[in-house]
C-alpha cells in the first residue's frame, strides 16, 4: 500500500509539473512569436543575458551602449534605407510582422507614441519582416487605422537575424549615435507614462510632450 501511494503521489506531481510547464509555455507564446529560421544566428549576443527570462521580457537597459548593424530595408515607395539614415535621431526600432498577433496588438500604441514624440529628433521605426513587402503592411495600416508610423519593410528577414532577435515583437532603443541602449522582447503599451518616461531617460529626450489620449482610429482612405 505504501508503494502504491508513493506511485500515485509521484504521478500527481508529474501531472502538476506538466500543467505548470504548459501554462508557462502558453504565456511565453502570447508574449512573443518565435521566428522560424534555418539560418545560423550571429555569434555575438545582442540580447541581454543577465536575469531570468521573465526579467528579459521587460525593457532591459544594456550595461553599456553597443553598435547596431546597419540594417537595410525599403519604404512604401520602394526606396532603400539603412539605419545610418537615421543617425542623429533617437530611434525606437520595433521588429514585427502582420502575421504576429502580439505585434498587431501593440501597433496602435507605437502609432500613438510616434504621433506624440515623433519629429526631427525621434522616430519610431516599425520594421516589418513580412515577405509580402510594403503592400501587406500598407493593407494592415489601413485595416486598423494607423496614421503616424511610416512603412518600413525587410522582406528578407535579415534584420531580425542581424539583431539576434529570437522572436517578435522585439524592440530596441537606439541613441543618436546609432547604439543600442535597451531592448524589450514581447509587446508593450509603448505610450504608457511609465514606458514614455523610460524612453525619455534612456534616449535623453526632452520633457514636455505628453502622449495624446487614446481615441478610436480613423481608417485611411
């Protein structure tokens, strides 16, 4: 009887462990989408490795700023740009795709952030990795009424590999010298007071511009 109880207890513990593991996995899937790839990622680690995985799902400042690869992408008009074209401006670089559910959820907040803070000294660069190119992104912008973000697309996915982004959305804060100063894995309310304050601190942006209140978006015509 003792042996039977021990076996039953072990089975219950195993079942509980599997359930907990499944819950954690589900939460992580909702937080970000893994990028399928057969290409070996760069050897350098671009993702902060200190702390737990839960901590890495928050905005994590780097111990010291590091250069960002000079990524190449195209605009809605088909013009080729690189990150070097944004030198001198602080940038929130968001890697995303229209097929990524968490990405879709956070895009309105990024649009509001660009509307509030965007200008000569700052831009939210929402860089899509959609293979469908600019038309796929433009259709999505019209669908949910994004009006402030520009369209930037890297249909090759090379940008996410160069940044060692294991999943999307992945967001980098890049200073005026083109260096990464912080990174976040997973979606966020980017126009929340807490994150706007953190962006200002990390990117040395002036105070005084408030994020506009949330309003129902008006679809583009």
